[in-house]
C-alpha cells in the first residue's frame, strides 16, 4: 500500500456527557448564546456552543498545555 500524507484519522466517535450547572452559569451560557447570535446572525443552542467553549478554553490554557506535553513525553 502506498504511503499517504494524511495519517489515519483519529477516533471521532462523540462521547456524550451529562452535567449539571449552577443557575448562574446557565444564565451566563444563555447570555453567551444570545451574544453569539447577535455577532453571527445565527442562533445556536447552548448545548452546541459548550463543546466549542470548552475546547477554546483548553487550547488557550498555557499551563495545561505545558503539563500535557510533559505527560506525553513520559
């Protein structure tokens, strides 16, 4: 078989999580969804925004990224 530039794709099976949030966090997430709709002209449910919000947070946490690189090097 020929070598391909594109490696085998990782597992993309979604993992369903169920969480409870405080009323204050729920209000903040709802406000974020409203701001998102104003910014982009398209409504998205909070449940669709949460994964993107979490991914963005994890990608921007430099301390976490350093620790993760250390752990991967072991």
